């Protein structure tokens, strides 16, 4: 089985796995077409790896004792069924493994969960509104299934939502808070839209805020909310 296409490697990060020093491997390919995406170059499913897996594994061998972990980002890493093999190889070197995902592939994601130490899970919208954001019919149900599977396994995770007032309004966020509470989420990160890398000129030009009064309303459903 061929391993996932590697679109990039960041050799040092302090933010992609909270509390850990990690390397970040970016995989190619994502079916979503979210307007606020900051890695649009990683959306196409085809592409050549910027480096071979043997090169990455050789380099990681030299990082033992210097790095704590490896984080897989995208794109959407779980689009690759071979991601499990890549994770097992990294774990065999003694590193913790983290994953950033949108949860669009519940079966693939479930197979990875026993091997993951931390997950950064993007919840993009109320589940019924998902196709408006991702442009993928039925995507909300798939994400809900992935989220429920992750929560049932008690995997360490961060559930976060990117906020832009053009995309999500107050009513959307209240509905999201209600849905998250119903499936057992007690901590939620609201992250401000970052225009870096975004190709959507309307979003870049439009101001966006996270209203404090609204956050207080959301905490009635999800008590622990961090605004970032």
C-alpha cells in the first residue's frame, strides 16, 4: 500500500499539538471547499510528494529526544486509507501522534482512533448546514458520526470552530452549542477567522467579531468555551 502524498513538512511547531513540541506532516487532498480555507493548494487530490516517506522517517529518527510528537494535517488526512500505516510507523519510533481532521470519513477515522494521542476536530456549522460550508451533500451526518465515535473513546481532543460573521450568525452558533451539548461536548474553542492564505476576497474584506454576550449565551450549553 502506498503511503499518503506528502504536501509539506514543518520541522518544528508548538501550536499544532497543545503542550507538545511536534513536527507537522501535511497530506495532499481535501474534498471540502470551505470559503475560509487557508490551505487551498492542498485541496486537489492529485499531486507529487515533496519528499519520500523514507526520507521523513529517516529524519524523524534523528529527532528522537528532541521532539515529542508528529501531527498529521491537511488537506484532510483521513481521505487516505494508508494514513493508518503511516501513523503506525511514526508510533514505532516512539513519538506521540496527533491528527487535525474535519471528520468527513467516519470509517477511516474510527480505524485511526486507537492509535491517536490527540485530535484537533473541526466542527464547521450546525450539522444540517454543513453542505453550505463544505459543498458536500450529507457531510453533516458524517461529521456527527465521527464526533460521536471520538467522544465514545475518550480520546484527548480539541473541538473548534472557525468564526466569520458572513458564514455563521448568532443563531447558527446557538444551534451548534445545543447540538454539541446533546452529544456530550463540554469544551469548545471558537477561533477567529485568519485571512492568511485565504483566497476569498469577500471574507478578507469583511470584518468579523466574536460577541461577548453571545459567548455567554453559548456557555449555557457548553460551559467551557475558549475564544482564540
